C-alpha cells in the first residue's frame, strides 16, 4: 500500500505560487483507480488547511515520479503558474538530476547513454534498442559513478524524460537499480521501492523569473 505523509515535513520550498515536495518512495504522485493514498491529494489537503471554506484551493503537479522512486516533485498553486511551468518542461529548459544505487559497475565510470526506447503498454515496461525502431523515442542521459558502501552510486543528468527511462537504460548496460525487479535486479531493497532518487530540479520561477535549484538529499533504505 502507498503511505500517508505529514506534508509539512517534506516541503523543500514553498511560496504563494509553487511548492516543492521531497516525495518518499512507495507513494504515488497522482490518484489511481484503486484509490490508494497519493501525493497530489495530500498536498491539496495541506494547501487547504487554514483557508476559508469557500476559498478555492489549487495545487497541481507539473511532472511525475514513478511510485517506487523518491525525490523532488514540483507543484503549482495557481493555474497561471501551471501554464508557465508546463511550458518550461515542454521546452526542456528544466534540468533534472538523479542518484541511483546498483549492485554492478558499468564498463565506463563516466559516460553518456544514448538509446531508443519503446513503451510496451501490455507489460508496462520500457524496451531499449541501440538503433531506432518503429514507435521508439530517442533517450539520453549522462552519468558519473563512485563507490557507496558495497554498491555503485550513480549521479545522473537526465536529458530526456521518457517512461522508465533511467531504470531501463541502466538495466540495459547490466546495472539494474537495487530493488527494481522489473528490470532485472536480484537485490532486495524495500517494499514498492527502488534505489532511485530525484535529488535536484532546476527551473525558472514562473512569477519572479529567478533561476531556482531545489535539492533533496537521498535517504537510502540500506
């Protein structure tokens, strides 16, 4: 099951226009058909607290993280802010950074992975190809690696944001993320969780136009 959090304990930044949350792993960002707890409804409840009952409450996420992934999630508190931020994501001016743990080391300690990804909706999995195939999208990420305990720590810059991209690309080079059974991990991590964390997000504040960089420290469950 997903979890219920005290939203105020997970706020990384908040003003009248936006709010950024450090989402824990195992919590979904948006509602599903089974009615599991989700971050969106919990943030909306937090924003509504203390307001006049007749005052309209608005909070909407701009992007998503997979349920088993932790890290920074950006919400708009006004529809006008949502439009601006959505355009930034569409134009790919937002920069996204991740950390991951794997049980294996890649051949190169530092490199760029460029592949073609097919989203297989029947098995809910991303398939990676080395060359373009029908219905595939080009995916790109850069990484550096270092040692963390007995594991390999990846510092990843995500250049494209496709379905399960990081999970699939790391698995494709023989380094599935800890706990990611779907992509070949044989190492236990935590229930409904994998060792992938969105640790930083860079964007332009939709109102002040200030360059923002919001970070969230990884809380590895090992």
